C-alpha cells in the first residue's frame, strides 16, 4: 500500500471507531450518574463524614456526566476499536499471521480491561488515600471535574499500558525487535516506564510510582516472552 492508501485506510478505521464510540456513548449516557457514583467510591470511602465532591460552575455537572458517558463509551467500544486496529495493521502481516485476529482481540481486551481494573481497585484507591491523608488538616473542596480527570487519566493510562505485550508481539512478528534486543534494552525500558509512571500518577512520591511501574515492568518481561514464542524464524525470513 502506498502512503495515500494508508491514509485512506486510516480514515476508514477512524470513522468506524468514532461511530462505535458515539453509539456506546449514547448507551452509557442514561447510566452516567451511576457510573460516576461507581468511580467516586474510592474517594468517598476516605473523605471525612459529611463531605462530598463539589462543583463551582452551573454547567460543570452536565459536562462531567458528558465526560463520564464518553469515558465509559470508550471502554464499552474497546472490542470494536481493537478490531479496527487489527484491520489497519493486517495488510502489513502475512496471510498465515492474520489467523491471530481473534486471539489478538481477545488478549487485547483482557489486557486492557485488566489494566483498567487494576487502576480502579488497586492503584487509584492508593493514590486517593495518600492525597486525602496529606490534606487531612484542611477542609477538602474537590471538584467533580478535577476528580474525574484524575480517574480517567489513571484508568485509561494503565489500561493502555497493559497492552504492552500485544504491542511487542506485533514488533516481534514484523521482525523489528528480537527477545535478545529487548533484554539488552531492559535498563532503558525501566527508565521509560518510570517516566510514564511519573506522568500518569498525580503524586511525586516514588512509592506510588512504583505501584504503577512494577506491573508495567512485569508486562514488559511478559512481552519479551511473547516475542520469543512468536518471533520470526529464519525459515520465515528466507521465505519472505
């Protein structure tokens, strides 16, 4: 495919993805309040009795529910998004490699949802508890949009980071990386992982960053194992 053919293909996949997200957004809009209540549980568990989230402008609750529905819509539409990603990269794969389509979608969905679940049930409560504990001497005035921004950043960020083994799989099948090369660059990967963890986490303390970085390092090593299992053999390279 030429450059403009790739652009046309990307446009098609982007349009389908946006339609899927829009439909999922409409489905989630009716449940936006319940979804936000679910997202707000980690904070409400640690807030002092009688305190709750706040808003400062008249339109803030509406915009917040809009963002909640959009956020939930992205998660709900993730199978379609993964399918469109596969269709975009499939032309670069050999016919025998395209049989991985359903394992790719299933594994990608499992890793993405696992990352979101880890963020919500483990990492996010730790961050919220730490931040509320630091400010326990003051009256907390936490706005709904500020809280939602932090929640979305952590949950989607870790959901995407958990796709690392899938990303490495494609690089290995395309012959761009090898297991040996990945292990040699592990020290640089650790540095990049901690930089990503520092960007995702709203706190500067190393302990909280380690909560995010250690699972990402484990996923990188898992990706090395995936690269070794599915690496391109010499016979495949000669056949190509």
